[in-house]
C-alpha cells in the first residue's frame, strides 16, 4: 500500500493520505516547490518521515482515509 502527501504551500499545510483515498486525483498531477502538490511514497514510515520534513506548520492526516 502506498501513501501520498498533499502539500499546500499557500495554506502552509501538509496532509497524509492512503493510496486509495477519494481525494487523490486520478489524472496527471503537477507538483513544484513553490506551489506544492502531490507526492507518492512506498510505505508509511517513509511518508511520515517526509511529512515531518516538510516546512508546513500544519501537518495532518486525512480525516476520510485515516492513514
């Protein structure tokens, strides 16, 4: 099972999702440093480390998929 981090730099927020979450877009995604974006990780430990290393002040887990 994979995990995703949705980084919203404009809101200073990073959110962790499971790979089957309804919020993950199905089409191609654009991600860059200044705007944020969607980033995929192979396992939960790697995703949690990446979540902690984001500079977002708000680091939350998705209320829908509850990773």
